[in-house]
C-alpha cells in the first residue's frame, strides 16, 4: 500500500491572504479617489474682480457638472474673500455649494432688482465659510429647495430678506451671540427649536 503525501497548506493560505489584502487595498484606493478627493472648481468657471487684497466672485459661468460645486479658496494666487450679489443668481444647475474659509462676506443684493448672491437658485445644501462675517441682503432669497442651514459662529450680521421666500427651510442652527439680524431675514415656517434660537438673538418674526 503506497503512502499518501500531504501537501503543505501554508503556502496556499498565505497566497489567499495576499489576494484578499490586495483586493482590500484596491477597494480603499477607489473609495479614496472616487469619493474622498473632491476638487474645487477651476478659476475659468468664474468671473471675478480684485477687491483690496482679495478676489470677489461676480459670476459663476461653469456648467455645474454633477450639481456639486466647491468654490476655490484662491484665484490667480489671491484669496477669494467676497461672493458677489449676482454670483449664483437664479442658477438652476447647482444642488450644493461649499464656500471656502477664505470668504468673509456674501455681498448685499436687492429684492427690487431681483439680485442676491444665491437669489432664486436651486441649491438644497450650502456649507458656509468658517470665517464668514456677514450674510448680505437677499443672499438666499427665494431658494426654495433649502431644507436646513448651519450658520457658523463667525457670522455677526444677517442682512434684510437674506432667507426670505425659502419655503422649505425648517431648520436653522445659529449662535445667540450674533449682533444683528435685519428685518424679514427669516420667515415663520421654521421649527420651534430654530425659532427660539433666532429669537434669542433679539430678532422679531413678522407675521
């Protein structure tokens, strides 16, 4: 009777482990580059002008590919500091906008002239600059797709009619230390928690 020779399984086990490890690393790389490395839009997507030591974006002229926009922190080597009153006026291609931390001001618009940085746009999500000081008049007037906003503690002023006409805006996160909120900035369709937080700043809702 011939002897049965058992082949060692260690090599096969290690090979399987290496294969599994390789697949796992490849999967992580795909996730990292596919989801985790969102890039800011190129400077060519914007019209702008130099104001002081920074740049004011006057108009977004990109095609809104994918609907998600990350505004660059610098254009031509200069920091983007202001979002102009017509920058995204009535833009219907974007669903989300991220404003870089270099931005300190969203410029005043005018309800009489139908202007505001994001006036009438289709955005449903906005991430504000952590160094933003002022949200100007009519900035988000008639942005009817916005369900919620998180206003950073750096903001000290919110202009007149800034969020008026945002019919689906029900939740607002805001600091009670804000200095001034001008009339008609918010409407009465907010949830109770948001209303109380806004009223704590001294703002009076107009029925």
